[in-house]
């Protein structure tokens, strides 16, 4: 009883630290990518935080699976290094006696991974798609941002705004470059301007006190004229455009009802992740066995290679099912079973040493 309590207490505390480190790393990577998209104008600033949250949630099943694997490896490897394992083995315990407390540690994580894979992650990906639709369907007034060049939805205009005054809705220096179908280019610069919406809900940008320059392709001559007020109609948003929904964002019930191979491939991945969590947790027990001669680094390198190989194989199996080259019932269980059999072989080998 003392043995199980000591092991479970240390596993849970170590798992908390590992989860915090993995989450910090994941959120940092997602944050850098989101800020890069926001800086280039592909994402509105107010959408950065929701995208970070939902992208993190969508990857939590993989993070939790890796947390279980690393926590067991770290705790048992430390017990071998500090000779605590020798004390437990000398008291009559064997490596197989670790299976029961390890199972008590793994099964709650398996349930959470199952919930994340089948319900939470698809929902988070659906939210990401809805945000992508909002980004894609922005009007020109929503696309422009101060201090950066922004292309209109039609691709025929480029805007640049400087020094906006948010209090009265006015904008500072405005630069507009447009091109018609004949190739004629028009450059407009104004000292100030504003956005305006008419009675038909059409958006306009009003340029004040500026110049317009017309240039024709293949000609060196240009015509320049000044203006006090110039109105430009902005391209409207296109709410009809929708981001194509992928199988990753479909609910598990929808995947079960769909006979397509792509749906079966995604379903195999969602079912297999909890089993892979269990298999990696059991395999971590014999992988933690180390000796003074071999050193602990060798075991950790082998454990890392096994995880990377298993993860890549699982992705390959999913692709094979999605392409119709492998049946669904042969996709979700052979790899976890192979890892369990590998763990059993390592248990047998260590018992004979």
C-alpha cells in the first residue's frame, strides 16, 4: 500500500510539472504563429486570443498522452538513478508489480484523452473554422490597418493608412493604388480621410485634400490632378464564402455515419489515441530500467525514438485508411498492441537478468 501511494504521489506531481512545461511550449509556438499572422494583417488583433485558446485545446489530447509517457519515464528513471528501485526490488517487488499503480495513474488520463479526441478537439477545430470564415469574409474597411499596406478583397486596390484618430473616426494620410482591367494604374494620396456607410449599407472611404495620378501601361506620361473630396466605394464582404470543413472538425457521430475512407481514417485516429496512451505508459516501465554501465541517457533516447516512431506510424496508418489502402478494423488497434507486446518482451527480458 505504501509502495503504491508513494509511486502515485510522485507520478501525479511530476505529471503536473511536465504538463505545465509542454503547455507553455505549445502556447508559445501557437502565439508566435498567431502574432505573425496578426502582424501581416491576415488575422484581426481581437481574434488572436481565441485562436490561441482553440488551437491549444485541439492539441491537448496529444499533449496529455505525451505527459503520461514522460512522467512515468522521469519518475522510474529517477528511482533507478537514486537506487530507490533497488530497495523496492529487494523487498520482494518486481517490475510487474508496477503495473497496478501505473494503471491507476493512466486510466483517468485515458478517459480525458478519449473525451478530448472524440468531443472537445473536433469542437475546437469547428470554432477555428468559424474564425477563419470571419477573417476571410472581412470587408475592405476591416482589412485595412494603420501603418501597413493592405490589399482589397478583389485584389484591384492597395490601401495604406497612417495616424488614425479613433475618437472621431477619422484617419490620417491615405495612400490608394488601384488598377482596372485595361491595366491603367491610379495612385491617390490624401492628407486625411474617413470611412462612411451610406443608406444602402455600402461602405465608402472619403479622401480629402489630395492628389490623383493616372498612368497608362506602356506610356511615360502621367496625368495628375488635385481634389478636395474623393469617394471610393469599398468591396463588400462576401459572407457566402465558407472554409471547407475537414474530417478533423467533424463530430465523431458524423464520422461514424460517413462511409468515406477519409472519415474512417480520422475515426481510427480518435479511437487509437487512448489505446496508444495506455500502451506508451506500460512501455515506459521497462524503458526506465537502467544500469550504471549503460547510463540513463541511452534509455531516454530509445524512449524518444519509440515515441516518434509510434506517432509517425499512427499518422501513416491514418493516411492509409483515408486513401482506402487499409481497412478500418485493422487500423486502430495493431500499433498499441504491438507496443504492449514489446513491453511484455522487455518485462520478460528484464526478469531473466
